[in-house]
């Protein structure tokens, strides 16, 4: 099953939440139906397709060759859960054929989800979009939020994030 990434995975320093300041690798998937006006990855949007595809084997090898000592892997996008089947296949393949320990993080708007795929992650960040994002499809799926709050195992993995601009609408939304 091929995965289309926006760019080759790259090593960086996590800049937010519980794991701030820790080295990680960003694996940024192509495709996003959310469409925030201040998106830092507009190139992932559907009209800007990449031509490079990765199989489970080639992506596992790439990560092992380029980042053998980096444990934390961030699955991001665009909206990575648009590709939950591919992500499920990749993480299960990686667990089976890779001897390098990895910690899997997901950052998602929550607009698309799959419970089986969510269970593979060690950490899940739900990126809530306030009014200033002017996103086309911003709202997290209500059943996704309920699942994350009610499922005992997912509760331990989930954190929420929201970028709030200095506008009354965003501040009201955040409250």
C-alpha cells in the first residue's frame, strides 16, 4: 500500500505540548480537506500532489537509515487521518519488521478517524481550529471526541491544542 508524503521525513525538535524540546521526525502526509487560512503546510492540500510514493518497506528503511537514534515519530499532514488505512498498515509493518524502538505521535484535526489506527499511537494531539483559521472542514467529528474521552486507553494518549489569535471570536471560542 503506497503512502504519499508531502516531503521526505525530516528530523526536528518538537515545539509544543508535553514533548516540547525533544528530537523527533516529522512524517507529513499529503492531502488535507480542512484548509486553514494560516496553514503551515498548504502544499499538502489536494491540488498540490507529490509524485513520490513510499511503500511500508521503503519508508521503514528510510527512517532506519536516516534516523536510527530518533525514537519519536510524528505523523502529521495536512490531515493525516485521511490516510488511516495506509498509516495502520505502515505502523503495524514497522512494529513487525523494525528493531529500532519508536514512539508514535499523531496530530489531527479530528475530522476523520479510525479507532483501530488511533489505538496504534502512543500520543494523539487534537488540533482544534478556532474561527480565525477559516477552515472549510474544521470541526472535530463529535464521535471522535467522545471516543477519545470515554475510551480508557485513548484518554491517556490524548491532548488538545489550539492556536488562538488575538480576536474576540477566537477567545470566546476557546472559553
